[in-house]
C-alpha cells in the first residue's frame, strides 16, 4: 500500500506579533481535519505549530498534489484566517496570497512537504518544522543526515546505506532542478547547496542499488519561496520537511544528529537577519527574542497503514541542551553586530524587504565620485 505524508503549513495570524499560534486556530484545524478523517479523505492527521506557523500533518492515499487534500488545507487556512481577523491577530492571512483556490495549493503561499511511498513493515518518520527561516535552512542537516559519514555512521557500517543517496536540488531563482548522487558528486552538490538562498534540497531518493524503491522519496522539504511568489516581502517562508528513518535509511538518532550544530540560517527579525537554528520542544517554539532565534521542532511517529501513532516531541530532551546553550551564545554574538552584515542579510537577499524604500529616499542625494 502506498501512503502519502503531507505537511502543509501557513502563518495565518500571529499571537502576539509573530510569536505563536492562538489555540483557537488550532481548534479550527483539528475540527476540519477530524471531519476529513471521518469522510475518509484523510487516513490520519496531527495539528501543531512552530512559532506563528500553523502546521497540518496529514496522511492519506490520494498521492502528491491531490486537489482534495490541498483544497482541505486551503479551506482550513481560510477558516483560521477568519478567526484570526475576529481576534485581531497579527498579520491575519499573511501567507494566503491568492483569493480563490485553483486546484493546487502550490504558489498560493502555504508551504508543502509531501511524499508518497510504500510503507515498510515498520515506518519511523519525522516531521520537522521551522520558524523564522527559509527552505535553504534544511540543506545543512539533510546533507549531514544522508551524505556525511561523520554524522551518519550507517553510511560506513551498514551495507544498505553504503552506496549513498540521490539528491534532487532546486534552483529557486531559475526554476530548474538537478539530481546529484553522493558520495560520487558530493563536492559538486556542496557547491550548490552551500548557496542556500538559491539552491535548495527538495527531495532525497534511494539509489537504484537500494532495497527500497528508487523512485520513492525518503525525504521531502517545502521549497515555496513566498517572496518569489508575492514579488514583495510578505513574511518569511518558514519551511517544513519530512524524513523517514531506519532499515536501509539513517537511524532515527542519525536523523536528529543533523540538527546538533545550531547552524546559521537566514530569516530572523523582519526576514532580514542571520542567526542560529535552535532545536526546541513544541512548547518552546515561541519566537521571542528579536523575534527568534530561528527554531526547529521535530515530531516522530510510527506509521502503519496510513495511521499515525501519537507523536514524540524529539527535541524535548536534555541531549539537545548544549546545542541550545551554544545557540544562545551565537545569538548574543550575532546580535552585537546590530545592523551590520553578516547579522543583517547581504543586499541581494534584502531586495524584497522594506530596505529598497530607504534606498529610494536617499536616491537623489547620491553624486558621482571623482
Ligand atoms: P535496533 O537494533 O534497535 O534496530 O537499533 C539499531 C541501531 O543501532 C540504532 O542506532
Ligand atoms: P514570520 O515569517 O514568522 O511571520 O516572521 C516575520 C518576521 O520577520 C518577524 O520578525
Ligand atoms: Mg508571522
Ligand atoms: Mg513564521
């Protein structure tokens, strides 16, 4: 049996500012998805939030890009937006860029991490959700998990992983994609994905030599770039991703190890600053200081015939305390740079913020240097 695992997320109003999701919005999502499970459209679901992003984790058998499932998510976000307006939440409907649903939620504002695959006997799966950052924030950990033997011991000692994986990389400026194999093409892959504001890992596949089907993803990441869609700054495109683990794939602990650095990502404060990505429990995913720092949460499930177990809140663990403390040191250090790069993003990445308006105001005062 093939199951589709879909995370569809949107910021439809912050409480307060850009800190958190109000419980009334999650209640609406729970109600809508419960109805969809009763009607058979969904097999199962879990609603959560990372900071101010409302996250719909759904399982079904409708495949990727299902009109019915995407429309369910769209309707849920629209209903939650109405509630957000009623409560006067901040930026109500922020991520809904179109007025009417036209069959596919792609390009309409919400982020989608979705993949269809044949369930194994036991299917451990992790939903990662981030706030105050961008899809390229996944490049570093996904590379570590599937390609770095210093992170994933299985690449060396498990014959099922020894051949490596295939990475699908999107050029989000040119709207092109390329498939690259590790370990053979590792340096070329890093040349691309190190430039994380342009090249983003979209999916990872097993190789042809794997026991797993080579055309079924083992990981998928949301790559919608809000500012590319909207043409002007309307909030950051906080991403989500899904990773399958064990039995021919990295072990669950190897998957989580990819997040142990607190690596630098962009998107903090007004979508315009770099800062460390701090792995936290769901309850701690409240973006407070300087609207951050950027956060990632991880929910682990076992999946069986489309049904999800209760999630385990995987970063709710003292084993990640050191990463969090380190992230706080880095946060202080970066903050002391104030408006200076590299805390502030480089000019090219500020193109869609309010900075160009400041530049415009100065425009006529610029004179040619001698
Ligand atoms: P199990 O033997 O319980 O599957 O654990 C495998 C493992 O080594 C995980 O790191
Ligand atoms: P969100 O994208 O999470 O709404 O954050 C906007 C922002 O830049 C807050 O400083
Ligand atoms: Mg917001
Ligand atoms: Mg957000």
